[in-house]
C-alpha cells in the first residue's frame, strides 16, 4: 500500500474544517458566494489530508458539497475520518484473530 493511503488526519482538524465549511452557511446571501471560493480549497485540503483514492474521490465530493447550495451541513471531513478510523480498527481486529 502507498504511504499516502495510510495517512490518518486528526479528528480535531477534520471537525475544524467542517466548521469552516458550515460557517459560510450561516451568513445569509453572502454565504453561497463564499462557498465558490471555499469549494476548491476544501477539495484540495481533503485530497492532501487523506491522499490516495479516498483523497481523490473525497476531494471531488467535498468540492461539490461546498459548491452546491444548501449542502454545507454535511460534515464531509469528519465522516471520512470516521470511515478511515473504523476501517483500520476492523482491519487490525482481523489481523489479531488470524
């Protein structure tokens, strides 16, 4: 496996990035224009944090989620952190059983 596919960003950082993405949702009218700027930044940060296939697909999803109206409430970074974390836990449990 590639090193970039094994990276696990911190949960605190993922929550912070989700809060930043959600913050623009709280500003009436101006929020959706801020999303146009935040969307590519969010996608790039996601790709750099998670790397590999998850980073590529998740970065694209994060970009679209921030760009589309009324979807800012989805905690993309935190959900991805949980998927990666619990997948590693399950993999470790399977290795210990073997």
